[in-house]
C-alpha cells in the first residue's frame, strides 16, 4: 500500500505527463491551455438558474443556518452562485482576473458584493479569511502539489469543504483527437481515485459520491466549440474544418455542441469537515 509521500509523487508525475511536447506547442501561436470565459459564464448562469447534484446539495446543507462561502478556483461562479440565497458573505479566489469579474458582476446582480482575490491557492491563502463553507470545483487536476493545497482548504473551513472534480482528467476525452492529428498517445491519469487515496492518507474522514452531470448548452455554436478544441489540440485556424469533422466522428452534435473537456462527464463529489472552530 503506497504511503502519502508515494501517492503525492505519483500525482505530480501523472500531471507532469500532460505537458505538450515542445515541437507541437511551438508550431502554433495560440496557447492550448485555453479558458473560454464565455463558456464558463454560461455554465455558471445555467447552474445558478437550476442548481442540482450532490455537490450543490452538500454545500447547501452546510449553509443551514446561512453562512459565509469561500470558493477556491471559482471561475465565473458555477460552484458558489447557486448558493447565494444562503450566503452571507462570499470570497472568490481565482488566478484569472477576467473570470473573477464575471463572478462579481453576477453576485452583485443578486445583491451580494463578492470579495475577489486574484492569485494561486494556497499562495494567497493568508489573504483570505476563514469561511463557514469552502468549495473547490474542477481545480485539483491543475494542482501538482496537493498536500498544502488541501490543508489550506481545510484550515479555512469552519463547517465543511466540498470538492467536485471529474473522475478522470477532464482532457482525457480529447485523447483520440491527439492520436488522430498528432499521432501522440496522451495520459489517462491521474484520476479521482488517486485523489481519494491522498485525502485518506492525509487523515481526512471524507465522504465520496460518484455521479453524472448532464450536458448543458454551454457553447453558443458548433463553431465556438470547434475553435476551443482546435486550440487545445495545438492546431492552426486553417484546420478548423478538420477538427469539426473529427468532433462529428466522435458523435458531437452541431445542434447541441458540448465540451469534450469538461461538460457531461462522470464527476465525483468529495466532502469533509473543516478544522477551524466557530
């Protein structure tokens, strides 16, 4: 049975394997690590209008009575905005200023002024106050050094920490396209099972629920999805038609385009008690 040190090193190694070979990345001018802000905004709006699922239910229950929320890696607010009816104070942390602006605009529209902190967790953790509930959705696959990241989440929660993440790395679904366009075999790890093993080895008493989040209309058009996918695959704009054809071969409907990288995937909700006394 691997110990915590071994599990953490395996996680780091698995994430490092996702690096794109330099000869592929250097052939294009646009970054493949695209964050389509308009897609994140639509997703936040959709989930706010009709919140559901185990992650929401756990977080909603933790806010009885109403309390403060800290959302780490908040994006446009898909995790925290559905909770505003029970949220007395909202702090959002994200490395992307533009995402935070989208979140702040939406929170303000519901009568709550969010405190937005731009930066990487846990580097900015000392700037952030403890909250009743800490949420962290679809962030951990961007975190090579998990132990301090998780510890800082726990230390900032009075009542509960709720993580949501894909069962496998969210870009695994593009692996067939990497093979098709570049002849490159991409990784299939890490997985949520590895995260669970790390959390348990850290001594946390966690709850786990695996479930399926339905697809949503997060992309305005097939052309928008094609453009994001093309960039993720390090392909130039003139190959957009080939990417569209490849997406069709994978069963993506032009009338209802869904993100192969994150939407409609099997996800896992993980929760545990915070360690800060009220």
